[in-house]
C-alpha cells in the first residue's frame, strides 16, 4: 500500500492536479450520493467548497468520512437571509452548484435555480434526490433500498427465492445516484461552453438505477430473462457464474462464462473427465454439486494460488481490509494511506492530468469557514461569524 502524506497548506484555489483543475463547485452539504458526487469532482481537481449547517447532520461528517475529502468545510446558517446571500456570492464565480435537498427547499432558502441563475446564467445546478424533482413521490422520504425497489433493480438481486439481497447502498446512492449526477454535470458543463447558458441537472436515483439496469431490460425484452432470483445467467442461475465455499469457510467467485474460460476452469480443477458440459443445462445441478464439492476441498488461499493469473475467471472474495493488500491493487496503488486513513485513490486515471488527494475530511462542520470564504473572495467574513451567519469551529 502506498503512503501519501501532505503538508498542511493554506486553502487556495486552483491547486488541484486533475483534469477539472480550475472548475469551481459550491456544495450544499447533504448525505450519501451528493457528497460522493462532490468527492469525485474534488478528486478530479475541482475547487469544491462544502457549505454545511452548523453542527452538521446525521451520518454526514467526522475526520474519517472519506466522502467529504478534498474540500474545505464552511458552516452557514441557511435559515438566515444573509447566509443565502453568501451562497449567491459564491455562486457568482462558480461553475457548478450541487444540492441534495427535497424539491422546493433551496427555492425557499433563496438559493434555488432561478435565484442562482440570476447572478450566474452559466451555472450548472446539480440536484441530487432519490425520486427526482417531480412525480407523485417527489416529496416523500426514502433511501437507497426504497429507490432501487421501485426502479426494478432490487427484485432480482440475490440467489435465494425467499427474499432479495441488497448490496449495501452501492446500487442506488452511488451507482444510480452520484455517478449519474456527475455524468450530467460534466455534460452540462460542456454544453454551457457552447451555449453560454447553464441549466438544471435533475439527478434522480430511480432514473439512474433504471438506466444501470438496461441490460436486464434488454434480456427481458428478448425473452432471455426470467423474473426469478437465481434463475439467470448473471445471478447464480448457472453453476459457472456463482460463489463457492472453500475449506476454511471463505469463498471464491467463479465467472467462467465464455466457453474458453469454462474449459480453463474445468482443466485447472482437473475435472475434464467427469464434469458435465457447459451447454448441458439439464445437468447443471450435477455440475454445481461437483464444483461445490471440489472447492470445499482446499482453502481460499490454495485456490487463489492455483487460479490467479489464469483465464478461468476465479477470484478470492475479500473483505475490504484484505483488498487493501491484494498484490494487484498494491501494484496499481488502488488504495493509499493518506493523512492516516487508508482510502481509495481518485478514479479513473489520466495520462497527463493525474488526480491526487488533497485535504483530508474535515473533523467538524465549519473547520475552514474563515479561510475558505476568504479564499473565495467573500467580504466581511469576520462580521458574518460575529453575527452568527457563519460559524468557525
């Protein structure tokens, strides 16, 4: 694992090293996908200023909250009109604003799209919600598990008929949510260069998740998908794309879909003379039992040593703490230790404008209020703090 240390530097604009260097982003802090989107933008070199409520909010902060890395924390009491004026002051020179409140909230605070575009017509206004800005559920509460339920993704997740199994909040919040919001923001920025006009990006988790699931929709339309868990090509319905237990109670993943990879799997296992063929679905139960018994005979480490580097598409299933030290990920520097925290490097990678890590997560909302607002050119910062509009901790 690489160790990356940084020397504390005054907060200055234009210090990013990635391809978004020089882009300015105002983040109205939320939880989950909004911060993740702004982490991506900051990782890629943008100057992001994170505007938080004094005292923070649920699951949103702390010195180890990696979703908040790479940008300073400013605490503003947005219930005060003067605080909204500060946000609009930041927006004047910004390229992007990102917010994750329910529809209509920023408008009531005085920092909605119309108010922001009045001071900066080129601004890209990114909105991150679960249900979107309109529709019958737009104002309802929800979380990842609810959004992927309605979008048709959760139903098919897992290999048991009894109940779906959800992969933490990866599919909705970060797959269909923040990733799609960033795509939309970057597309809108490119368009604004041509038109001179900004626009609103409606990043709805239900929309992004549905889009992520396009291949399932294609399989269903083509008659090649059964709406049952554990019954299809990529959900454990075939024995050569599944998870198997090893002798030490750990697991390996098998993804030998193509015929040549299946052949490599069977040959490496030494089962050429006994294994049913890949194109014999009537014998899949027999093949699955054979693979189950075979993988149970050795430890995960022994199977990894045998398979790693082959074309059999077999890998050990690792917890994240062990993934940190996987030889391939170590060679690429996928994880690094930065400011005392092991964390993923910015992704993807670039040949000329490679991104690097900068500020660690703020230990508390408002830790950089005075310094960051000053760097962004806001006037009378000390007065704002004295009047309780801004908070420095």
